[in-house]
C-alpha cells in the first residue's frame, strides 16, 4: 500500500514528477547537462527571490550546511539554535575544526533578534548560522527581524537553514541579505530525497576565498568556480534523474504561482493548528509557528507509535517527536503538493482512531 507521508520529509512525490526520473541518461559533462542545470538555477532564483548563483549538491541539506560553515568562516561562527538541527550545525563546525560558539534558546521558543545583536556586537564573529524553520520544534524564526540586525554588521556572512520551509514559505533572499540559503529536495519542494540546494552570494564567495581549509566535496567555492568555468557543471557527478525531476517540478511550482503556493501552505497549517487546539495543545510559541509542519504537545498522553501503526493501516503516516521530544510531542507536516482535502482526510482519520 502506498502511504501518504505527513512527516517532515521525505514526503509524497507526484507520479508525473517521479516519471521524469526515468528519462534516458545523459553525460554529466555534456551540453545537455549544462542546459539542464542552467534551467534549474534560473527557476530556483525565482523561487528564492535572488540574483545570487545557485549551487546544487548530490547530498542531503546537511551536506551544504557543513559546507557553508566550513567554507565561509574565517574568524569564528555564531550558531543560534532553537532545536536539534541548530545544534547539529554547531556540531558540524566543531568536528570540522571551525571556531564557533553555540547560543541556544528553550525548545519551542524562537531566536530573539536582540540576542543576535548582543552576540554580534562583540565583534568576535564573521559568520552567523540560524534556522529559518526548525524541524524538531515547528518554529519559524523571525528571519526578517534577524536580517535587519545582521545588516548592521558588514563583515557577517549570513547563513540560513531553510531545509523544511523553502518552497512552502516566502523567503526573499536578496531583500533579507542572506548570503547562503540552504534547502533540500525532499520537503516543501515536493521532490525525492538526494539533492541539496543553496544560494551563494558575492560576499560568501569573497569570504570563502580567504579560507584555506574548505574541505573537498562540500567546498562551496570549488563548486562555484567549476560551475562558472565549465558552464553549469560540477566537480563531482550530480544526480541527473533528480535534476530532471527538479526542473519539471519547478515548472509546476511557478505555474501554481509562488503566492498561491505559500497561501496554500498557510491554509493547511491553520487547519492543523485549529484541530490541535481542539484536542491537544501546540508545543510551539504561537507567535512563531511554521507553515510547513506543526508540532503538537501530547497533552492526552496517547501512544503516538500505536496511533501511527493504525494510521499506516489506513495508508498514512505522521511523525513522532524528535529526540528528547519523542512521545512528548508529535509532528504533522503540510508541505509540498498536499492540498486542504488531504489534511482534512488525515485529521478525520485520526479523530476516528482516537474516538474524538
């Protein structure tokens, strides 16, 4: 039985998108490959509201997160975390011998822009890493306000993890002054897992040029230089089938209309929030709720694993809480190509299982 995956990725992928991956293979050094990559880049620039170059990596988003903090930290990185994936970004710095400090807030709370200002005012840092959307807690950080703070500090390279939000929430990269925005294929973009995407600004390029030890596979500057020299090709072999699917899916996204797509995600989120208020409680600070996934506090002490087993019998799946929040919370994603009707059916089925 095919399952509808209401988890924070991978999510369902439309059949017509999957079919694109069956196209005949082409050489990754061919002109056709260059044209394919260029087409993808131009469309992604529209989705992210940027003129910066787009880099693709055959990896998960974590690969480019590691690449960003290693490639573009010259002095020291300030990592702001409101959950497990912010913590992971700091771990990446530590394990790559990149000087960094971790600044954390309570789970379920957002990063305070004034906290960012206080940290950056020390002059100790030349890179900031922050989540736009924290997948473990359902927080969308106030990125507009944080961006206003970062703009005061001209030497800061601004890195943003939008792995679980880009393509489902509006992020105006150039307007916000984001130097590196990172996302993955298998979440709000509605594609299979296996590719990561980032923007790469001129400031990030200049900074990376000052960093001696950037690694190899995730060296963002090497990717950029190769792309420019070889006309939209990459140092390592990319996933051609995923690129076919991505090129096609971006046409679908732009055809739907970005504002329409963002509004659909907001409407699905509101439906889940209303349901959660009725039966449980939202775990997340309600001033900073994600439009791509909702984290619900398990106030009724239901057996979430058991609920999921029964949902799977009906061809659906939700997600347990992440890490320390397992069984204390559960997560429902509403991203990609899902429609209001899909969310309504899921919630109705949960109501029947739990006899609400």
